[in-house]
C-alpha cells in the first residue's frame, strides 16, 4: 500500500514539474491561475436611453441653489429624470469614492448630491432599488465612511456595495485596447436596468483632468495601476466599457490643482454647477474648459481617443441647455 502511495506521489510530483506551462497545476504556472475554473467573460448591457424626440440638448447644465435644485435643473435640461428612469428599475449609481478624504477636499463625490439623486430615483421615479458602488484605491469601508457617502446613501434609502474578491468577473469590452478582457466589479451590476455615473471635476497629475469618463476606472479590478503608463488609452477604453444612462458631473466644488487626491481646501473652488449628460465626451470637454478653466486647445488626449472609439463628440456647440 505504501509503495503504491509513494509511486502515486512521485507520479504527481513528476506531472507537476514536467507538465507544460499551460496545463492546470503545472509548477511552471507561477500565478496559479490555470488551476482555477475558466469562466466565460461577461459583457455589460448598453444602458443608454434615447433622448426625447425634438430635443437637441445632449448636455444639461444646472446653476444656482441647493445641490438638489442644481441636479434637477441639469436633468430637466436633458428631458427630465423620469424620461430615463422607469418605475421598478434597479439603478446603479457610481460615485467617485477613490480616497479616504473629507468631502471639503474635493477629491470625491459630494454626499449632498448623491443623497439628492438617490431620493429623486426612489421617490420621483419609483425605482425599485438604488445600488451605490466603487472599488476605491484605499480601504473601501474607510473611504465610504470618511467621504460621507455611506451615510448619504443609506439616509436616502440606497444600498452600498463594497468590493470583495468574489464580486469580480472578467469583462469583455469589444473595441477596447487595454481592457478587452479585464477583471471588473460586476456583482452590483447583476440585473441592473440603468446606470448613472456621478463624478467630481478635478485636476489630475497624470491625465490633466478627472471627470465623468475617468470615474469608471474605479470599477476595474486586478493590477490596474499598470495602466498609469498609458493613461489616455485606458481612460478612452472606459468610455466604451460602460454606456451609461446618464453621467452627472458634480461641479459644486472643483479641485483646481494637486489632483486627484487634493489635501488642502485652498485647492478647491466653489462653482455651484451640476451637469447631466447623454454624451460624456462633450460633457467632459465643456467641464475642462469652463469648470477647470483650462485651454480648450489642450483637451486631454483621452477625449479625442474616446471620440475615435465612438463614445461621443468633443464638439459641444449647439448641444447644451442651461437652466439657472
């Protein structure tokens, strides 16, 4: 019996050491990933909703008043929130919760706007459920607490989804250059009907500006920091990874320098503008010029790349509607 067991062990050891790299459990498989079940990559739905007939505006701008009032103006400028969200919808809201920072520093989404949006979705639109998620750089639970976004979400009746290793799936994004297949925070997207991004407007040391499109970076898993070497390509990939129902830009506080992390309230300017858009490329281009007050001839390269990938158009002329 012992001889048989020993022979079996030797045979196993021989297989492990001699097995080609691509065979499961091979010692040459340094990552150990080959021994895991191979799951078919998933795809995301296209969450876009056509704008009302006869409407020209793709980008709505709301100015003045409370965050709730500015948000309502911005949404009304693109046809009203009830046009896009139906009773019974499960809605995913993706704020920027990247850092363990207080809201006054402008590095994350403002809690008052998130609370106002969730209330609008649940009360006005009669959504069935509102899910709020992000995969922050720092501790997810700490980030949601310090930013005030957990409290705002739960107060309004939404549910926070925190990442864990089992919450990710390989996502297939046709047309993407760097993330055609990549780990994605998928669990909160299960059975979701509509998706809304809510992003701050801020300076960024690598890609000049972090706005609506860059916000989706927070849904990537894996070793995503490697993409910093090709930041404009990855951000333009994000523009086709998610086709959101709406993208909301929170220009109530704008981080003018030392982004994306901030750290000093003196870097933050109050603009009292909220935007809602069906074209995130046009929206980011307008915000870069008017909220960050940067030269429109120096738009981040990722916006031009996103336009080439079919995510929207940089030229926003004739496609804006402003309500004050």
